[in-house]
C-alpha cells in the first residue's frame, strides 16, 4: 500500500482589519513526524526471522530419519529360539553333566563296596559272582542317570522359554521407547511449527498495524490539510472582497463611482460588516449606525444596506448563536463575528 507525504503549499500574505491571514501562509503538518517514523520502520522492517527454525530443522531431520529399529537382544533371542527348536543334548546341559558326575561317582563307589562284600563272603577270593554283582550295582546308577534325562530336558526347555521371554520383553520395552521417540519427534515438530506460526502471525499483525497506523495518520493529515486549504480559500476570498469594497468606497468618495459593488451585484463579501464599521467594533448598535451612515453617504446602496441589516439581525438571533456554538465550529463562529 502506498503512503505519501503531505505537500506543504504557501500562500501570499495579506491583512484585513484586525485579522492577518498571512498566518496561514504555510501549512504546519501535525502528524508528519508519526508518518515519517512509521515509514522508517516499514522500510527497515525486513523479512520474518524465525527463532524456532534451528529446532524445527533438527526435529525435521529426526522425523525424516528412516533408520529402522535395531534390537540389541536379537542374538540372545535367536539363540534361545534355536535351542527350543532343537533336540535336547544332555552333554551340552550343565545340569545333566553335574548329575552325571554325581551318579558315576556314586555308582563307582557302590560297585567297589559291593565287590568287597562279595569277596568277603567267598573267603577272600575274587570270583565272577562278585564281579557280576558289583557291575550290576554300577549299572543301576547309570540307569538312574538315564531316567533323569527327560526331567532335565523339560527343565532345560522351561529355562529356554523363560530366557526367551525375558529377552523378548526387554526387546519389546526398547522397541516401545524407540517408537515413542519417533512419535514424540512428530509432536515436537508440530509444537515448534505451531509456535513459529504464532510468532509469524504476530509479526505480520505488527507490520499490518504499522501500515494501518501510517495510513490513519496520513488520512488525518490529509483531512487537516484539506481544512487548511478551505480556510485559506475562505480568508483569501474575504481579502479579495475587502479590496473590492475599499475600491468601491474610494470611488464613491471621489465621486467617480456609484457606490455599488465593483462586480456589479448587490451582494457583499464576508467582511462587509467589518468594513462598514472600520474600527473593529462589531456591536449591533455600532454596526447599524455604520450601515445607516454608509447608506446616507452613498458608500453602499439601499439594497446593500438592507442585506447588511439582515445579516446583523441574524447575528443577533440567540437561537442561531446557540446552534453555532453547539457545533463547536470555529469557522461558523468567525462568520458570525464578522458577518457572512
């Protein structure tokens, strides 16, 4: 939107009675400093600079990162899955090996004890019976160890299942946190963008308000300048008419004129009454005496005198005076003071 500066114009100075309309010779802008100040701000306003852009960029990089989830427990999970799907191997089971060592030692001792008893019963001679009995005792222990295998296999399977469940639970916890972090990245990005949009809206509103205030001051200045030009035109016209009246009076006094308005009409200007009195006294009595004297001397015509009396009567009308005062118009008060 375009914003302009007031073009100040001057006028020629002139005098009329007690009023010097040369005081209107230059327009004094009332709002120009505000206009100039706002224009300077607008010229240096620049583009929007986001204070959240670095955080937005960081959050955006996390959101767009497509790196998949990697489990730190995958090796353990794979190991126990394979163990559960494989046949039980006693020799790889520490529990079975502990039982095996225990049962073999027990069987060896029992076989030796049985051999010693059998020899003692046979008179101290080693014989096949003693060997047979001792071997049977040892075999009983190995059989008992073999009977333990199904129990140990189930215990191992239960242990594998428990360990697998533990690692899967840990992995699920980690995956949940990873997924939450990704979702939180979207939330953080959305929140930062919301803050940035709010900040941009305030920046744009401030700039718009600055434009609006500049235009408001410009409109006020244009209005004031228009009134100044109207007032100048009014006083300038009055001055011209005053000059015409003076010329008419001079012509009548020298006998070279008819006492009529130089423009040939019977209507006088704004300062008719002021010119008639000639001394700045605008009281009803003084003005009426001046009208009568001017008419008798031939300075003004009878029609002009009647017009001036009507003007004076209007000035004396209380209702008119009250109405003009209520308008608070300096322009109308001036007209009432000097005649219209």
